[in-house]
C-alpha cells in the first residue's frame, strides 16, 4: 500500500516541555491507524500536528517533517489552510456550530468559505448525511438546530461536515469518548465504512476500540513512539515489554 | 449544641439578614429618588411640542428640544459609525491574533483611556479639531464621543469573544476555513448578542455625556445645517437651560432630563433583554 502520511523525526515542544520526541511513523493510504497510550503520552499532540492545529498555540514549536503525499506539511511556502482542506478533523466532544441548522452544519465548510454553488448544496447534504447513516434520522428536520440532536448524532453530523469538504485524510481525536455504547458502535461501523475512501488516523484511549477498528496500531508512551505494527500483532504478540504491560492493563 | 447557642445564632442570622436587606434598599434609594424627582418636575412639560419645536426666545412660552434630540442622535450615530467598528474589530484582533506585548499594551491603553475623565477627552478633541478647523462643530463632538466609546466597546467585546469555546474555532479551522473568516463568521457570530449588548451599553453611556461636548459641539439654539457648525445636543441643552435664570427654561431642562433618562433606561433594558434571551 502507498504511504499517505510520513512523519519523520517529529518533535513538538510547548515552551520548555518536550511533548513529542523524535517520532518516525508511516500511515498507509485507505487504512485506519490507531494511536493508543496513557493520558499525556502525546498522542493527541501528534494527531493535531498533522493538520497544523498547533499553529494557534503560540508556545508550540513543531520540528521535523510530515509528508502528505509529496507535500511537506510544515514546508516554508505551505499554507495551513490548504493542508486543512486535505486533512479534516473530528474532535473529542461533538462541536457542531450551535447557531446553524443541521443542513447548514453539513455544508459549513463551503458556506464559511463562501464557495457554495447554487444547486449543489442539497446534493452535498444528502450524500454526506447518507454516508454517516444520519440521513434517515434527520431528513425531516434538516432546518432545525444542530444542538437539538443527541450527542451521538451530533458527532456523526460532525463527521458528515468533515467528509462534505472531501478531505483525503480524516483525523479523529477520541471521537467516541463522550458517547454512549450504542453511539460508539455506530461511529466504529462508520470508520470501517469510511476507510475505503479516506485515510484515517484515530486517537483512542479505549484499547478494545483500537483493536476493533484499526489496521495498524501505534503505542505512545511519554512522548515517544514505543511500537507500531499490524494491530493484531501489537495486541497479541507485542515486541516491547511496555506495550504488553499497557495492553494487558498493568499500567496506564 | 445547646438551645441557648441555637437561639443566639438565630438572632445573629436575623440581624445580618436585616442589615443586608437595608443596605440593598439604600442602594436602590438614590435611583428611586432620581426617578421620582425627574418625573415630578419634567412630566408636565412633555408634550408633542417638546419633540417637534426648537427652543423659543426668552420670554416666549413653549418650545421644545427637537434640535437637541436630533443633534444627539446625529452625533451618537456618527460616533458609533467610527467607534463601533474600531472597537469590535480591535477586540477581534486582540482575542484571535493578538499575543505577547503588543496586545497587553493595547489592553492597558484601552483601560487607561476608559478611565480618563470625559472633560479631558473633550479638551483633546478641542485641540485636535476645533482649533485647526477654527470653529466648534458636530464633527468634533462626534470625534470626542467616539473616543469614549472605543475602549468600552473594545473591552466588552473582548470579554464576549473570550467566552466562545475554542472547539468552535477549531471546528471551523479544521474545515479549511482561514483564520480571518473563522474570526468573523464563527467567533464573532457566536458572540453577537453579547457584542450588541455591549455596544448598546456604550451608546447609553455616551448619550448622557455632557463634558466632552462643551468644547466641541458647543450647542445651538437652532437647527444645524452642516456638520461643521455647532450642534445642539440633549445633555448640553439640559445643562444650558438648567443654569439659566428663567423658570420656563428650567421646566424644559427637567423634561429633557426625563427624556434622556428614559432613553438610557430603555437602552439598558434592551441590552439586558438581549443578554438574557441568549441563555434561555
């Protein structure tokens, strides 16, 4: 398989704090890569560096390279906005735009950028909501506020909003941790379904979830990438002692 | 615990409640006195003439403050036209882009500016506009009012923008929306009711300002034809009429005071109503 993302000697500092230490990692196209590890191990920090979300944090400093196909994400002449159009993100807490309807939330990426073509919107909304299996639940109330949906529905709406702008990579930062088990199951089914079209990197603190949804698992500890490999192998026959201790629940 | 100490505690509790209740009433008292007094003195002169006529020459009964009301509206409008965008977009810059020393300095300056007595703002406008233009004018008055408005709008808007959750900004950015569009279409949009509340309070504040207009707009007994002429304003007219020796001018001043207070009260109520409906 082709390598979609390639992290080379990635280091991230927040002021004096060295949060991510010299990480090398490949992410294959149309696969699901899970990043696991205890709280504070740097997994979310790595994820957020892939679409330059740290640009907003003045104290953050990212060094090394992240290649998205042939583009260096942190290259000198690279606009973070174009990167973020190719690399979408789903956040831990569902964050639909509260002032917008369900319909407007799905096309928010177009509306906020002022590039929506007339007549396109209906088609984008319907296909995006169908892809996240939300269409049947909301098709009769598309004009109502997005905040009236349940947490799980909101999160699927956020995924619909993300895929509506046709990214190549979707980053998911613990997308189901604020949801109930049934909503979680739906999100996991959705991830399985989405990987045929997108490359997905998911951070999770739920190891069963990582085992269920991912093809490759990366284990982080104290800012370092301890082990990365095929998910089945990492969970059944890890190479490193630390990985084994973590997945068997001895610490974390 | 024995009964004696419980009884003692009840007495102490009752005394403290009474004391705080009395203090609250004392806070309300000045407001009630002001309203009562202004209504009592001013209500008799409130009639259609007051809103449609300009002041009559001394000795002639009747007349109104139409030119003052219009002048206030014009100058507040022009001050808002300049002050509101500067205040609001300045606040957007401070919260969304500003980091480090520059924004700390701007914030500090805004605080100092809002603490400057308004008569000094008026003197500055006098020096900057009235002297070079060789005459008092509505423009100079508007300029002085906008100077008072900017720091108020800046700081209240900034507080409102800070309350917008980071996750919303991130949601927009992650969709490939540039920061400047995110700032305006997501962050400012989410805080809009709060921002409008803040601007209404700022308008209410400058509507009652007299001192900065003394050296700038000066006041006018007649309708002003140009913005480069002296212009009447409600608080100025109240001031001039109240210190005049004529009984009927005093009554007009009271009526003007009543109109001004009702206007400010209305703006404050509108601001409160907007602020509340956001949370329900």
